[in-house]
């Protein structure tokens, strides 16, 4: 989703359409057809009921969630990964030059742990000793 989902509109001084509405309509139609196929629903069943009973989310909400999760996953990459280096450059200069930069700058500051610092079999300090 992060690759081809730019959001419904471009950010900037004026909200401009990204022309993804037609694609969203087609994919939404496929999702709702599938929901009607496995639920005992009629054609006149309201769409919110189909979403609720099938467990699906509206497509633009689901794509936004997937894009945000992909951005959050960057926090778990090792410090030498090219995407993490790029994210650190964006965070240091603070300019929104791309969708990637906009997502990086929208994240709150959080602790970044190097996953390569300790091996998984490395013995760790117990919780009781750490709290003492």
C-alpha cells in the first residue's frame, strides 16, 4: 500500500485530488461483492452493515492503516538500513518533499532500538534486577 497509495488528496496549500477515486471504487466493488458472496446478504443490505458483519474496513481507511504501519516498521530497522538512514535525514532537515517524508515527520518521537546490538540468545537482565 505504501508504494501506490498516495492518499485520497495531495497535501499542500490546496487539497488536490490524486485521481485514485476510480481505482478505489473498483476495488470497493470487489470487496463488497466478496462480502455479499460469503454473507447471507441481499443486494439491498446497507454497505455499513456489510463492512461490520464481514469484518472488513472501508478501503481508504485500510490503505491508510497499511501505509502507517509500513512507516512505523521503519523504527525497527537496523541503523545501517538505507530506508532508516533516509528517514533520519528527513527527520533532521524537517522538509516534506515526498509522501515518505510526510509519513516520517508525522510519527511522534520514540525510542529507536538497534536490533543488531544484542543477539536473540544473549542473556538479558531480569525485570526484578532492572527495576531495583
